[in-house]
C-alpha cells in the first residue's frame, strides 16, 4: 500500500478493485458526482463481474456465470440503473423436476394439488399445511425452517437433495437463513420473485456496465491482479470488492465458499424447456438448467442453456452460512475496519450473499460515506493552500 498519493497530487483519487456491480457503481458515482479520478482494475478479461453477458458462437446472448435476473423493491435502485440501460419486462418462472412432473417453485397451490392429486383451495391449503408441518421448539437449521413449515415429505422432495448438492452439506448442518429466503405461497402465483420491479437490461448487462463506466475520469484495466499495480500507480483511497480473506493473505485462515461449474450447451432448436429455469433437486449432479432466451427475449433459430454443477473448488460464489464461518469473517472485519484508506464493498468483501440490487444499494450507501470523506479532504487541501507562507 506504499503508493498512496497525497490529496491534490497527480495520480488517481480512487483505486477500485473489481469491475462488477460494487466496483462499477462506485466508479461511476465517484467520477460523475465528485469529479474524482478513478482506476478500476479486474483480473478477468471483461467488466461486469459475474453479471457479464456475451454472445456465444451461435449468436445467442448468454450469461457465462449462470443466469442473472434483476429484481428489486427499491425505486431508487431501479431509477439509478435506468440511467444506463433500457429495460425489458421479465418475470422469472421456475419449475422443479419432482416425481416425474415439472412443478412450480416456490411451492404454491398448484404445486401441492398436482403433486398429491388434490383440489385444495387456498384456504384449504393453509389448513392442510398445518396437518403436515412438524413444529419444533427452536428453529436453528435450514431443515428446521422447511420441516416446521411444509412438513417432511415436501422437504425431502424439493429441498433436501437440492441443498445437499448446492452446499455439500445436509440442511441440518446449515444456518436457517439458507432456506428462510425461499417463499411459500398458498395461491397460484407462479412467479419466482414478487418484487415490484422485475426486468432485464434490454441490451444486456455488459452494455449497461459499458455505459456506467464511460465517464472520461474512469480508466479500466483488465487482465490485471491489483497487486501487480498497487505499488506502481499513485492513488489516495482503495475500494476493494474481492474476497476479504485474500486481501489479508488468509492470515486467519480461508473463508469457505461454494463454487459452480457451468456447462453451456447450444442446440439447433428454438426452445428447450417451458420456463427460464428447471431445478433438479433429486437426480443428476447438476442443480438446475437455465435457458437464456426466456430471460433475454431474443429471437433465434438456436437456443443455449447452462447446467450448473456445485463444487467445492473454483471461483468463490456463495459464502457458506455457518456460525464458525461468521466468526472467522468477524476477525477479518475487525482488521478491515481499522484501515482508514480502504473501503470494503460487495459480496466477497463482506462475506454475504447479496442479490444484485442489494449490492447496488450497498455501493450507493458506501458512496455517500466516501463523499463526506472526499469533501472533507478537499476542504483541508484548500485551507492549506490559503495559509500564508512563512518567510
């Protein structure tokens, strides 16, 4: 960290590590609102982080790192991103392959009626759930969450196998937060998300990121580990969006993550499956299959899908929600809080699973704090420049 430059000197005001949502939002805000000079560095050969999209060899727009569907309840976040993209309305739907049927998830009235051959009304489903649920005194694990709400059979058919593949752990070994995110519906609403704003960037995520980073004060350096340049270029403040344990050279041990292996397949047919994503909780080594043309609305004679295989090694995607991991993160967080010249933002830097809109919200909040700091530093420089020179 020896390359910090004094305020007002030549060089960059901010060195931003990572060109995903967290880094790009902060780069745009710092450059456009504070006229700051920003260098954004990413070790990958592209901007956009995991939300990066591109056209495959067949000309189908795909998401190389798995499907990214935008949804938010925040009008402010949606309005902010709307400055950089037009939107295509899209409501994601997911089916689960269970007992030879493809059934809606999150579990709703149709799921239960079709699975068990019943004809329940919404009110009757609520009563039925009370008969199958297994209440527990204290909800501590992911298994407790589901079994106490849906009962043992739905847990086994929809959740246990999927969770074991996704996390490499039984739901009884995972924090309750993992399955607490999954809603239950007693009506026929088959949308995967219920947020107020649900849409996809009309021309793709990469185009949105390109527009975001188009400010003349922003310089982008790809294919570069920030450690290669951190001591070569003068900068005043760092925004770090990578894994927090890597920043500190894993001095307290490695924070556990789950990763994914993606298998992309293009087929000479217009459509492969009826919805954007089909989950496979019980069979096969993959957890789900997503077909991109549902998401993008692209018209094409071919279609491309991605199979997702969870794994222990590879790029970090999902923090493993267990108490011992949270305790290890807190040790790194204490060290991060003690650094005055580095701001940690984003999923990996804060060891939390955030949706895209949550990362944007976190980044906008971080900008407000950096703005106060930036303006105070600027004021100090101005005051020093006005001081009389002692002969």
